[in-house]
């Protein structure tokens, strides 16, 4: 089978940076108790590798042994979690993506109440919420705007992997409702370029496999992008999940991958498809 690879896919610069920090910590802190706070990235093979390097993944500061080394995930942590880690004498190695740090700074320093466009419960959204000093509203869909009073001006902050179309639609809706705002658009171009690479395959392939973890918001967004452009698509974690019956009759298949999927996992999936 002929495989066309998306022009841009796989590890983004933020995840690459976090992963190389894991390797540095592993090399430089031998003999110390090592943790990653939260999932380093939403990808099981990345998590497995991190575990094989001797890191425990924790989700609560209270689970960290005092005096240990804690690497903060790319999606960041809330201010209160950071304070609790410091109180336990942890040495914090911060792998939070700089774009997420920027959103946290905006949240922390905002002199206006905030509307945060973001996926509710996503670790990055939670980390940005955790920097709030003012009242804020998390808006994922138009229905969430029902909670937002239009009697004041807001700062709009945007989750880095938020879909551009949804962002534009929500801004239009704020205008329609007469809600005043100033906007700081921090949508990460890494995610946008991956979606553009999916659109570029329109007419070239009937089906795109997106290699990524089911928990990865940006991997799921790539599948949606394919569907929105009339291309069949499914999300698979690895080569083992590729089902011949899904693609029977096709001569050419597209492959893309979320920004937390390692290159070797992508390469294996491509080889498997080429062998079919
Ligand atoms: S997708 Fe963008 S914002 Fe998110 S970790 Fe990667 S580079 Fe950073």
C-alpha cells in the first residue's frame, strides 16, 4: 500500500523539549527519587519510556516524597500545586511549554475577569485556571456563554491547542451577545500546522490514520479535521491497532500523528501499512 505522510506531524517542540529534559534529569540526578508531575504527554509509549527511566508519575503533590526531584509536565501545573511541591522541599524542573507559561502569566496578571476558551478538565486548562487571581469562566462551547454576564469587559485567553474555527466562532458569539473583551490568542501554530497538513491531503487519500493516544486532544482534533474535510479517518495508538478491514480496497493511505506521538511509533505504523 502506498503511504502519504502528513507534511507536519508528531512531537511538537514543547513535547520534544520536555522529553529531552527527562533525559537530562535521568543523567544528572542519579540516586535521587524522580517524579514526573502529571502525564509528561498524553501518550502511553512516552509514559512507558519515562517509567523505564526510573520516574514515577504522580498526580498529587501529597504523593511526592519530600526532597525529591519533580519534573513538571509540558501542560503545566496550577500555582497551588507548585507551592505545595515547594513546601515539600522538592527540586522542581519545569518542562511546562513556554506557550502554556505565557497563558498562565496572562491569567495571573489580568486586571479583568477572564474568559478562558479551553477544553474543560484538560490538564493545560486546569493549569491555566490554577493561575487565576480574578473571576474566570471556562468556555468550551457556545452553551457555556450562558454563564457569562455581559456587564463587564473580559480578557479572553485561549488554550494553546484550541481549534481555530471554534475560537473564531466563539469570538463572533461574544460580539453577538455584546460582551466586551480584549483577546490574547495563544493558539499554538504547531497544532494548526498539523491540521493544515491534514487539509492538504484532501483529494490525495481516501483515509487517514492518525497515530496517537485516545487521551490526546490534538490527535482527536486531527481525526475531526479529516472528517470535516470529507476524508475517512481513525485514531490508532500504534501499528498493532491498524485493521486491514478498515482500509480494504484503498491503494493509498494517509498518515498523521498527534504532537505527543514519538517518531519510532509513527515509523512502525507506516512500515506496517506499506507491507499491506
Ligand atoms: S502543542 Fe504547542 S503549546 Fe502544546 S506543548 Fe506543543 S508546542 Fe507547546
